[in-house]
């Protein structure tokens, strides 16, 4: 989603998926590398992205299958490693100052919160965009021929978007912390130009 033609195609797909909701801003986003992974039962299975595998060659599909199998085998080891490291991480966390702890925490509120629903929806491989409508804020998955709404809330549920300026960033990439009315928040990586307008549009007036 870098060329003008690709941007126009994505805009058309999203507009079709919104079915009449006026679109005021569109922003490419990605999952922040340091946010926690959602529980397996909450991980989405978007139909507009699963079809991408059909375009792969036989060798690519075999490689993807082997990678998935290795990930399945090593998942228990990852869990065991996280369990063994938890006490040390907790001790290191307590030794940090209050402000540093806040800055290094990427998600708050639990998976049943508004932020948790957004975090679970972000856990996919593929193109994701945030769309600001006149009444709603939405996350959509964008496939080759169709876009799918993955998450949405009324605009009034978003109480602000904070620029996480302690992250490395450029004009083409920034981490934005989304705050919600229920007190939860979640860090999202915005990609491409326009993230300043996104943050400004959702900041308290």
C-alpha cells in the first residue's frame, strides 16, 4: 500500500466494506512488536486474507506449512520459557521508575476490554487499516479483492490517541496509544504519512 494506485484501490475496497459510512481518514497500521499475544481462542480468522495462500506456488505453500508446523511444535517451549522468565521480568519491572513502567507497558485493560478486542483483531498477518467514519472508528483487513471489518467502536468510545514519543520513529512510522472510555488502552504502530492527522482527529476537543 505504497503507490498512489494501491492507495486508491484500498480506499475503494474500504469504502465498499463500510456500506455508506462516510470515510474521513484511512491509515495503514501494524501490530506493535511488544504487545502481548492474545489467547488462541480470541485470534481472528479473516476470510479476506486466507485466500492469499491460494496464489502461492507449491514450494511456497510447503514452506508455509513447514513453518506453521515448527511454530506449533515450539509453542509449548515458548510458553515454558515465558513462565521461567516471568519472575525475573517481574523483578526488573519493579526496579523501574513509575514513568518508565508506564512507557514500557503496551496494553492495559484485559482481553475483555475495548482495547483487548482491538488487540485481538490486530493479531493477523496481512494488510490492516484504521478507518475513521463519521460515527465509527474501524479496523479493516484488506485482501486482494475485498475488505473486511474486523473491529469497530463508536467514535465517542475513543477518548484520545497519544503519540508514544519514546519509541523510535520517523515521519513514516509512529506508535500511537489508543485510550478508550472503559479505561483500557492499546499501542498500535501507524505506517505511512497521515498518522498525525489520525491522532489529531481522535484527540479530545
